[in-house]
C-alpha cells in the first residue's frame, strides 16, 4: 500500500508539473502573438489571423496542447490573405481542430458529425443552406483522420475512411473531405456567408444586400482569394461612409494592441496582459465556444468598459499604481504630447493618433477641454491627465 501511495503521489506531482509547464507555454504563446500584433511588419495579416481565429474558433480549454494551438495559429497566418478553400482544407486536418471537434472519433463504422455540422453551419454556409443528409454525407467523407500521439501530427488511416458513394448538396461521388470542400465552394451562399463575416469584422453589422452581394461576387470572381475582397472593401466608398465611420466596437485584443501602438509602449508583461484580456472577455486561444466571440455590443458592459478605462489610466500613470497592475508598463508622455502648451494643432495631432480621424471629433474636443483648454501649460502631470481623459472616452472604444 505504501508503494502504491508513493506511485500515486509521484503521478500527481508529474501531472501538476506538466500543467504548470503548459500554463507557462500558453502565457508565452499569448505574449508572442500580442507582440506580433504590436510590432509585426504585416499588420493586416495579423488582423486577419485574429479574424480567422474567431471564425474557426478552437480553444485550449479542450485541446490542452499549446503547441497544437501555435501550429494552428501559424496555419491561419499562412492562409490569412490567400485561398479560402485551401484554408478550410488545412483546418480539416489541423491537429487542434481534430481534437476540438472530435474528428479522431469520426470512423467509417461510427461517423461523428461534429466537424461536418460546424463546417457548414459556422465555417462556410450558415444555417439553412444544407440538410441533415448533407451533414451525414460530409461526416462520412471526413472519416479516417486522427492524431499521432508520438508526433502530434494529423494522420490519415484509409482503413477507417468510408470510400463509398455519397450524395452531398445535390452532387454525388466517392467523396473525401477535400471533395466536400470543393462542392461547398460551388454554393453561392458560401461567398455571401464568409464575405458577411469579413465585412462585419472590419466595418459594421448587417450590411446592405447590395453591398454584401458586391463583395460576394468579388470573392467568387477571385476564386475565393481573400486579398482581392479586402482590396475592394478598403477601396469602396461605403467603407468610408457615415454608417461605417466609428461604428465598429474594438475587440479587447484590438483595443489593447492599438493602445500600445498609440502610447508607443510594449504590451503589459504576462500574466498582467492575460488577466486584463480575460477580464475584458477575449482570452487568446480560448474562445468561449465553437461559435467564437459574439463581438459587437457584447464587448461592452458597465464592467468591461470600466476595466478598459482603469487599464488605460494605469498605462499612463507613470510610477503610480503597482507594477502588478500596470504589467511593467511605463509610458513616456513627452513624445506623445509634444510641446509645452495646448493648442488646436496639438489636439488635431492627438485626435489623429488616438482616434484615427483627421477631422475634429466633438466629444474628444470636449474631453480635452475639460483637462487642458487651449493655452494650458502642459507639465508632465497635465499631459498624463489629458491622455487618461482621452483614452477613457467612448470614442476610443470605436474604430
């Protein structure tokens, strides 16, 4: 009995050590990605990687393997601006996704429909554009994949794959998973569904039918290349229209990264950044469910808004506030608020830096006037108070 107890204790110790190592790896992974978003040379690629992370939502809470989550992140980045069809095919054989949606349990003699259902409902077509029979046929086509425990790689076992005839979305053949993706891409609704998700991520919710159809057609004409869709969107007049201007609520990650860029500082050190994003509702590599983050107005509540304001205040508080609260952040305010006196030109510069607007914003002008009306002498304390006030406006939460 003593020996058995000793073995149990040893196993618990090893398991606890493994969990600690995994937590440290996850924190390191989150810090690495925040750093890429803050300093990377391809910010649009990183932003699209964040978009796809929410679209193909996969969580460490079930995957329990930081390395698998990193590999998925690299796959999303590699395809972020490229071929959507190839991205879907890559996700179907991604080890983290296989664990997340139980593809290892999808065998010829016992098909598991989890991935097949979410593939159409959440990744490509949306509800109402497929049938239960299509789900069953798709599940059969994706049978045979599992994870090699020695390498962590996705492996195909033809003995567990169903090679028989399948009828799917009005087409028929001896389909495998790649064939299923090919059939999905022939459906007009695929470009609309994915195009809508991209538009809403960058612009506003519920785009007009004509706007949506225009970008969906671009997606189809480009054979599902993502970059041409983004190019058309960013060049369109509607993207810069009154409806689109300053209506997108920044996600916590977008907010934090922009805050660090505007303040010319690094993201907070771990685990402070991790705690902050968790309080705000967006822990990287841990979306709440297979649908990802709800986004939009769900990002803002009385609690999360106050957390944003308090965090922004702590960022520019200088030596005030504990290092734990600030995550080691120290902001030099002089390069951000240059000069010794408040002026209209300085306010315009700050409006562009923090709010991305070359035009005056009435609420921002009022907020600045509360702290430093034109002609106010700007000592370091006043500069910090001014920044704290500007970053605690509703306008800074919008893009």
